[in-house]
């Protein structure tokens, strides 16, 4: 019984702790549709940091989901080539799709 309880606890912590359940193909398609990959490469920097750098920046941080959600849905100011511009928003208001993109980014 004790092993069962530990297994359940481990499974539940995995569910809430990280990007385990994203649909990579759908997330990448939405990122492309939203223009994310014009400025951010998956493994290489472009005008913005690569998604791998973004994932590394937020790795292990409790507020990663909240900060990325805000960044991808509110058009914060970002510096591009020395000038400030509004960051593009994801082209969806669906919370599940937004979370899918965030989980995909964090899985890089």
C-alpha cells in the first residue's frame, strides 16, 4: 500500500510540475501562425532569444507558466535592434492552446 501511495504522489507531482502533456505539433503550428518563429529560433537566436534559451531561463522556476502566459498574451515592450516594440501575442485566446505553446517552449 505504501508503494502505491508513493507512486500516486509521484504521478501527481509530474502532472503539475512540467511540460509533460503538450502536443508539440499543434503548439509549433500555433507558434508559426502567431509569428513566433520569425524572431525566435528553436535552437538558434534570431532577433529574439532561441526557445532553448527561454526554456533554460525559466527551468525550475515556480512562476514560469505565469510569466510566459503574461508575455505571450499582453504585448509587453521588447527591445529589438536597439528600439522598443510591442511583442506579438499568440493568435488564440484559448487557455489550453496557450498552455500547450508554453509547455512546448519549456520542453525545448
